[in-house]
C-alpha cells in the first residue's frame, strides 16, 4: 500500500470535475437567484491567500434521497458563496480521482455537500480511471480513505453538511473524523435552536441569539462526545416539541453544529442543510461561509473541545 500511495502522491491526474451546470439545472433559476441575493457580497474576513475549495457531491447521486433538492441547492449555494464573495474558488466534482493525494493538494478545504452512501468505495465505472492506483476496489478504497484523512490531518479543512454524517457507514474512522453517527431525524418541523457559545466567531451570523427554524433535525450517536467536539448550536429542548416519536437520546443533548481539530486540520459540521429555503436564508449562508473560512484557517476562532461542561 505504501508503494501505491507514493505513486499516487507523485502524479497529478487530469480530471474533469462534474459540470456544476448539470447539478444546477435541477433547480429553478428564480430560486438560484434567491440564493445569490441572500448570499453576502464579501467575506467577513479577507482570505489570507487565494483559496480553492472542493465541493464534493456523492458519486451515487441517483441513489441519494437528496438528489432533487439538498444537493443541487447546496451546490449553487457553495458556488455562490465562493464566487460572489471572493473567499475561495469553488470546484464542484463527484469524480473520485479528485480525492487522490496529488489532486487534493490543489485545495484548502473540502465541503461534503450532503454526500451520502458509501461514496469512498469506487464503483466499477470509477475503477476504469483508478486502475493504476490499486489492483482492486479494496486497495483503491484504502488509498482514498487515507488520502482524505491525511488531507485534513495535514492542516487543511473539512466541512460537512446535514446527511454527510450518514455517509460511508462501513468506515468508522470517517465518523471519528466528523464526530458522530446518524441516529435518525425525529423532527421535521419548526424547532428552537440555541446558540451555545454566543461570542464564538463562527456563530456571529446569529448575533448571539437563539432562533427558530423549520428543518429536518437529527440526533446523533457515538462517537459523539463533547470531550472531542466544540458544540456551537444545539436543539433548544425548552422551545421544541419533545413529544415526537423516535427520540432515543435521554440526556437532552441534541447538537446541531460543532467544530473540532483533526491533527493539524479543522473540521466543521452542521446538521442544518435539508430544507430548500435554508439555502436563501442570509444567516445560514453567512454561517456556512464563516464555517468554511474557519476550516481553511482564515477565520481565527477556537475549535478545541470544551468538554462536558462547555
């Protein structure tokens, strides 16, 4: 495996990112315009250097439950946030060759745009482009896994939205990286959201105030722990219908966004990203932009865990 990895690191593979227009075409132009109008015109923090971000869409699009709304709306939003503000150059792709070590060197961060399914495992079609990197799917999958982990640990950023937490269920270290596993969504209605650390720069979009939002809301299971994560947004249980079925957590700890270190890199996850109207909510878009800027290292903010007392 070391030999395969060294070959991959030495070669920059020519790839064709999935045309963003193909994904954007799935939503009406007037709604894409709403996203553009709601997005900020400039970043709150100027980038320290030119930035490039990989907007990663699941290669298993046709099997994704989010193919018709979350993914295309998120694609437009993340593109607009980069292009309209100048904070980063967005590159949209679902081509696994983009995750080879040499290709990842082009990027400062990856956004997992609601990517779900076992997307780290190459399909037979993808193997046609990856034969030089391993004798079979298992070997190539191990290479791609390590490539992603090394990318973040080496000092780059990872952003994951909503059901990205449900991706790669057979890869435990991926969920260690993100910080939790998906445990169902008891809520799909208006709920209260509490800002846990009002002075944290990443939640400046909410002005330190709790708020209400209509959203599909998750609960999380192990490895979720406040000893590993700095939780910034949680479900406000005092202002949310707690009588819904399938609530499994008994401690009342329903996190909705957090940050964490991973080696020298930074991880930002938010569960907010299901309903289409979130993608033209100015506060949410500012929150997303601030999150990717924190992941890239432009937005200076603490991301070390506060522990159970935080």
